[in-house]
């Protein structure tokens, strides 16, 4: 793949006519099974679009968005999980994570270690009952209205899927679970690299009305490399917008 990309770049450089069909390969083929690809290589150039026709449409039905065990499941304040749902679990650095996400989370953490970021997992899988306790505590301390801004009601937390993980960075403990996490070296690294491992920052600035939650730059959600790359390529910030699924506040 890299060889072909290099050949294409060379062809453009020498001004050759792009008749080599491989130069305009649909982006979908590249996204599905490949190693992390640089965004400029993922997005087809106008020249490639002209020569090879429009890129193949990303298949949004590859995985279910309603099956709790699907890596594309959308869980929000309008779409809860069954109270008895528990994913297949694997351990990542001592934390319970849904098995489909475990390998990539391990690779992400290893890469962040190589960058001297020292992330620690603060929370991963949380059962329905555990979330009920978390939410009840926040309601007791802050009242229900305030609690609903920061804590999911049981059944409405992505953490019950096991596909979500909250990271903290010991270098900036004052920013753990705070908006300033986004401006720490770790927060910046996640925003730039999480997609390479199939994770998205699920709750981004400007999307509260869509997701129902304030920005959480520490909250990773595994969706697989293909979808993470497609969301990045198309600049779509939320799963709700990408799949046209309702979100926002509780019904
Ligand atoms: Zn979280």
C-alpha cells in the first residue's frame, strides 16, 4: 500500500497522466483492514476522484448500532442498554475492557508509553449496578439536575459496553476529569492519535446538544479502525450524526 502511494506521489510529481487504476483506489478498501494510515493518504485527492470516479461509499451497515455487543453500538440518553447486559471481558492493565477493544487499547497505551505520557486507566467497564451507585452518589451530593450533566443514569453509560475507557495522566493530575485535560500533552496526543487504534473522543466540544454530555477529552470509545478513520476523514464529531441516531437529553 505504501509502495503504491509512493508511486502515485511520484507520478503526480513528474506530471504523468494518472491512468494507473491503483492510484484511485477507493478509500474504503484502505480503511477496513489496513494499518493506521495518515489522513492525507486516506482522503482521496480531487485528481484521484476525477481519474478513478468517486470514492466507494463507506458501508454504514457493517456492524449493528443497536446490538449491545456491537463495536458500533450507540448508547446515549435516548438509547439505553438492557440492565442485564455484560460484555465479554478481557483485562487491560488490571481493568475490565470489552474483549474486542482490549488489543487496541493495549497498543494505544504502549504507544503512549513510548511517548512518555504515562497514561493510567481510571475507569473502563462499569456494570449497570455499579453505574446505579455512581449516579445515586452524584444525585445525593449535587441533585438530579446537576447529576444528569456529568453522570449517566444506569443503562445509559457507554462504560457498560466495556468499549469505553477514561484515561488520566499523572503528569497533570489537576486536569484529571477536567476540561483542561484537552490541553495537556496527553490530551493533545489522544486527540491526534486515538483514531489510529480505533478509538474516538466520544464527547467533544460543541456536541453537547447531540451527545447529551459535556466534553470529556479523557473518555475514549472503541469503534474499530475503519469507523474511527472514516469519522476523521469526514470530520463528523459524533456517532449520532454519522448514523443519524437521536441523542441529546433524556426523553
Ligand atoms: Zn468515561
